[in-house]
C-alpha cells in the first residue's frame, strides 16, 4: 500500500534512510514498498538492503513530463519487470542529461513497456488536462492509474470530480500518499533539509505542514475506510511489480581487433612477445611455466579482453609521455601484466603469487589499479572515452553525507546562527573526536552546556541528530571508471559528468555488485615530482634517465634512508617511519618492502624484532625446517599474506588457490571458521607426514599473523616508488628538492621542513632573484634557486611580466619598464622576499620607502625623458629584519633565522632534534603563545617556538608559567630546557626551565 516513498538517496529531498524504512515496514508487518525518487541514485543499495531484510523492493521513478513549453505534469513510473526496470534506467539517464530535468513526451512510448504509470492528483492541474490524460492512457493502456492522496484524513477538494473523470475514461484509482519522512515529528527536520537545498533560512520553529510522514497500515485503512478498494489497488500494483535481477553476471567488454585474431590469440602473442623483450630474448623455464599458467587462468575466466584494454591505454600513456606507476595492489603479482608493460614489477623475482590477484578457486572480476601523474590522468580517461565510445565509458558516482560537522553548520546556517557560533560548534565537535553528533554530546560538557542553553539550541541539536548521515551532495569518485560491452544504459543509469565523460548514478559498490567492469585511474602527486625531476635532469644533461634501469643496490640511496632523510619520499615521511628506518637501517630493496608492510597498526610491534634479527642481535628460529625458505627473507617473522599461502602450500599440501581461500577465511576471525580451517590444515599437514602437534603450532602462528599480514604485492609496488624517489634524492639532490618545493607550494610548514633538511644535507638554497629565478624552483650547479611563485598572492602571468621587464638602473626606471602592470602590493612582496637584493644598490628598506614614488613612473611614456626620482633612504635592513620581511612575503625565510645568528657552538639541539624521552636545551623564537586554564583553574601555556630547522610546541605547566609569564611575548628569543614528548605522532617539549636567550 506504500506506493510513493521518497528516500534520502534523492539528495536533500527526504530524511528517510532505507535501513530505517525497512525496519518500519517489518515492525508493521508490511513486505514491500515503492521508492519514488526523482532519479535512480543508489537504487541498487535500496534493493540490497530490502533483500537483506526479506522485503520486496519496488523500483519507481518520479518524472515531470513536458507536454509543451508551459505544460509540465508529474507522473510516477513503476517497473513491473526486468524490461520495465531497463526502461526506467534509460528514462532516468535521459532526464539527468537534459538541461531542464524534464522527460520529453516522445520518450514515454519507447520507454513504456514493462511500466505501470500512476498520475498523482496532488493539485488540480491534471483535472484540466484531459487531453494529456488520454495521451498517457493511450500509451500505458490498462497499466495507468489515478493516484488520490488523503493526508491527515483530509480529502482532496476535487475527489468527487476525480472519480467522475476516472469513470468516464475507465481509469482505475489507487491510494497514493507522498512520504518524505518517517514520523510526524520529523517534519521540522524535513523543512530544514529542503531549506539547505534551496539556500533558504527559517525564522520560525512552527511546522505548517506535517502531512508527508509514513502512516501506519492501520491509519491508512482509517483514511480510506470508505474506499478500501483503492488500498487494494495500491497493493495490487505493488504485487504486479517484480523485477528478477537473476544471478550475478560479469559484463566484460571486448577489446576491438581489426585482424582475424581472437582476443585470446592476441593476448597470448603479446604476452610472449613482451616477456621475451623483458628477458632480453631468452625466456627461462620457470617464467614460461608461470606465463602459461596465468594465461590459462585468465582464458578460463574470460578476461583476455580486460588485459588487452589495460595494456592498450598503458601503451597510449607511454606514447603520450604520461608517467605511470610501477604497479599497484595485487596486480603486481601477475607476470602477464609485467609482460604487457602494465606493471614494472617482476613477480618471480620478488616471490609474488598470481593467486593473490586472480584465484582460479574463486571467480571474481580482475582489479588492476593504475597510478598516473595526477596532472595528466584525465588525458588517459579521455583516450578510453574516445576509443571505446562515449556511451560505453563513465566515471563513478560518490555521495557526500551530512557528517557531524557538516550538519551542525548547515542546520545552524538555516536557523540564522552567526558565523562565530558556527565556528564554535565546529571547534567543539573537533575537540570531542567523536564520530557522530550524539557522541559529541556524550563526550563534551561544553557541547552539552551549549545545547542546553536555550530552546533554539535544543531544536538545532535535535534537527542535527535527525539529519546526520543524510546525503548532502554528489561528486565524482577520485579514481573509478567503468567500461561496458554494450551502451551503459543497458546496465547502469548515468548522468552528465565532467568534460564529456558520463557519470553513473550508482556508487562503486553498486556498480561492482552488478558485474560491471571497474578500473581505477589514480592520480599520484609523487609521480609529478618524479616527472619534474626527470625533466630537469634532461634539461641539464640532455638525456632523460630511465627509471627501469636505475641500480637497486645504490649505496647513496641506502645511506640516505638509514639516516631518515626522507622528507618528500613516498610512504616514508612520517616520524614513525623515520624511526623504523633508523632501527632497521635498510641495506637492500627487500628491507624497504618489509618496512612498508610492517609500519601499520599491529605489525609495528615486530619492527624492533626485525631490526635485531637483521643485525644479528637476536637469534632467528623456525618451527619447522620447511618454513625457513619461506620466512628467511623476513628473519622468521610472518609479514606477508603470501607467506601464509606458501606455508599452507608447502606444509599442508594446499594449492595456492586453496591457500588464498584459507587466508581469507582466517582473516574473518570467526571462531567456528577458525576451528573448521584448523581441522583442514592439520589434516593436510598429517597427509604430508607432519606431526599433529607441530601442525597445530604452525596453524596458531598463521592465525596470529593473519590479522597483520600485508600483501607483499602491494608493499613491493609501493616500494618501487619509494626507492626511485630515494635514489633521485640521494643522487640528484638539487633537482629533487626543486621539484619537491614546487609540489609543496603554498604549504608553508612543509616548505620549512624541506629547507631545514636541505641545510642539514648542505644543499645550497639560492635566494629569490628577479633576474635569475624562474617562476618555479629550479636546479642550478650551486644548489636550488627559489622560484618567484614562492612569493604569496602574485599570479604566474604577473610574475612573468616582472621577470621579462628590463631592469634598468634603479627602481624608478624598472617601474617605467614594467608599465601599467606595476602593482604596489606585488612589488612590495617581491622586495620583501629579496627579489631585488642583487639588482639594485639600495637595501630593502629604501626600496620599500621609495615604492609609492616609483609607481608614478609606471605611467610615464618612455619617449618623454623627464629623468628619474631619487630613492627615499630608510634605515638599513639587518639580518633579523630580512628574516621577518621574507616571512611576511613567503611564509618562510632563506635568510638566517634570528636564532641562527646568535646560536652558540654549545647549543646544537634544535626544534627537530632529539628522540622521545630525551632532555634537550633548545633556543627558539616565540611565534605564538596560547594560554589555557587547567581543570584546577590554573593558567598554563602552549608556546610555538622556531629556529632555522623548523618549529616546535613547548608545553609550559602552571608551576613554571607563573614564574616566567613575562617572558612569553611573541618575538622574544628564549632558551627552553625540557623533555621531548610525543602524542598523536607529534613531538613537543615539556619545559622544566625557560629563560631569555643571552
């Protein structure tokens, strides 16, 4: 009887969540209902949830049909069967691509098969549209109904007329109640939701209409007690709708071939040709056997075209000079992928298992994720779009929901809260570290006080609770792309996307559940850094290095890693990673793979063990000799999932496919599954003539590490990027740092860290210079020349104007040469940054004082020689002032830090030095002071200090604060003595002594 329910899947049009709807239906012993959204967004999620609750989902679409330019009328369309469902997909796709969001009248007939149409008589406009009604009737015949709404027991004013018209035209009537929220008391939250979409504000808390709730079956029976047949008709419509989705089926596209070759023949040929090139003309026996095995599995699964498609767009990337990653995820385990130049990881060299990627014992779609340089990723998407046809390619929908912070701000905005109040709410939510707004209330006393302060705040909080989790906006998935064998609308509804590429109306999980091929095109900023380094090297040496041929045993690289100089290196930048590198001190590529796998919650605890065993400080032992070849590379520790699979294969006689299923099963951590798998493992081991007790011990070891085990294929692929960046950094430091500084542009704290590391490595930092600098940072023979783009708030085109203008003899002549583009603010920033230090005789103070007068000359016709003005001399700019001016202009400074100018030889501790627990004595410039009140109502402070190496937070507890309070003034240089602490991966100093630096 529920024919007209809207859900929150239709963005900002309903508060009803499908899970809550399913619970409501079950509580009321109702087995089905129709969802009538204005699109098919996340419709398969609705289907999945209903099936989980043993409810029948009825798929429908709310459309507005354009009968003419000024005649638009609403219709509800219900899918009776699979054909009707397909027609709804096509209709929704067409509507979502139209500019007006309307369904064209001439679409109705082609999309009418398998569809029931209900005309909702909500207003009187249909009653004067008998011609249009007859058009609809002619299309849908007996599958057309009038829907009559009775809300809150109030009848439609023209109900009698509707009945007469229905009788005249022989049209059946059904009950039809529009429901946009579950309960009456959700009405105000619904009004707020609609106001969020429209950008409106609500000044009154009074609800004028609470009729759009979902009534109980009993209430519906009461509403229509004089017309029970209308309710029966509604039930009959729902009963008539049954879409059979059938069994799961993969929809694999076919790679287009111009010759007589089949995709299978083509794949076999290209794989063998590619492997022959990889192995320099001679394919070893173990490689041939592995390639034959993989090709056989791929062929049996019917995935030949998939590999050809991926190989094709990877070949395009290479031709177009688009840098790609060495591989990502489990696809690095495939020799076929390596042979086709899809990946750059030799799986046999690193003992990677194909079954971890494609398991012959478990049919699943292949999943090859590709990293592209982030600035050129879309070029590859456009290539695929053009090659396979726009109607076959789409990016994937992702949905943003009203999170605690978002709902707090949105609801607050609608209820006319001031910006200061909205910021205060956000701060309290952040401080609570809660995952939802109800938990914020439980955890934060300040938040409780805010909510309970007055009625308005209580209404705000109640509304936030009701709306949290509702869909807020749609966007495009960062990586996902789908490709279909037939046009998209045969499988999935689509909408307008970006730059001529469609966007699905379903999310990634829905797309995959429907068997639609998904590929991930990921944009990786680290590849941009690498690409810029390679381009810089090519300009310098006229040869572009090839990453594939760099030595994997470079001493400079490992020395760099052992010293934790990893700023800007993929995966290794965090303090924890640097600590792991310091412990393990990698000497081979396999150590980097292990570190990338170990540095995660859980296996982190084995980092010290790995380090001790590597350096011979702890004995390596094995439960059984058969385990030694498998665990030797990781010093007896199970780190990788592939090791678990190997143990099951070697010790218990499993095939690798069976071993992968064992790994998956154990990972679920369910007791009955663990016991079941133990019996299978032990039985297999006994069949291999092993002792039961030893088998049980090894199984226990597997279970222990299965929770932590990381795919070696993932870690290996990551580590190739890690090593390549480290190699470039170790051997071409100026080129590396120039590229890294470009990538960090605008991120002042990161730039400061990079500059500090450059100083530590004695890589020269060459200052900004209007004649020598480019827009970006560049490598020079003496070091890294900072680019003009480091100066804040000046666009690239304006910078080019200043760079290209003739300098002249002084600032006044330069101003005339720049002409009308001369901008006082931009010039002030460039002067403060030191861009003219090597150009003009005058110091920065004098240049700044002369700037306004110089600007007058920018409008002077150079053909009229009136001569130039004289500089307005000002106080000389000392080193400390230069530092401050550069901070103003760029956010960072390359001049000596005030602390550096007065640091003594004895005081070598700095803001970046020292291990956790160590006592240090650090001189620092006070950048900021934040005073707070403790629970005991005492004042304490958090002080941010800086030196030439970066910044650090200093905690000053009440006992010390009261003694040194007058010293805590921004700009003072102090000497902090204290202990290094660490919280949330951030180091700070807890001061036990603090004094002015003499």
